[in-house]
């Protein structure tokens, strides 16, 4: 266990694992490198959009979407000092300003054509990284 994992709240345990699994799966299966940067969320949004356009059944990608959402949450945590919160099996991000964000649900919304992990990260961190 790393020092970072030892100091993180227990609510972070599952999302951190889901995010790490998504990174490994994308690296090994799709040869896509995810580096926990805000810019990498452009690729994740495109992958979700591709799954939706291909007509992939939700049941076939449910775990993938959870992993992508957890990955986006980890990006937010690392960019802003946010923390994972959990209740009743659901996981959210709480940013230092006290706002709660649900990146896992945002991945599901993206699959439905109504969400964006990149934009969620931008809003949660207050970063304008996409405006160039």
C-alpha cells in the first residue's frame, strides 16, 4: 500500500481500484494510455461516445462506465484535493468548496448522450484547461 492510499479515506478504496482497473484495461486492451490528467478525459469521453454509437448494450458496459467514472473522480481528486465520499454503495467526490459531484453517474449520463466527464472535471476543479 502506498503512502497516498494509507492517508486517503476508506471511501476512496473501491473507486481507486475501479480507476486503476480502467487504466490497466485501456492500456492492455485498447492500447490507450490514461495518465490521470484532465486532458485524458477527452479520450474517455470519446470512448464512451463510441460505445454508445456502436449500440453496445448498457449491461455489457456497466462496469466499464463505473471504471471511467471512478477514473474521472480520481482526476478531480488529484487536481483539486477533493475526497471520495460513500453512502449506501454510492460514491461521490467532495471538492474543497464543499460541493458534491458524481462522476460515476456522469459516465452513465455520457453513455446516454447527456454527460461529459471532461466538462464535469472542468466544473469541479474550476479549471479552464480545455479553452485554448
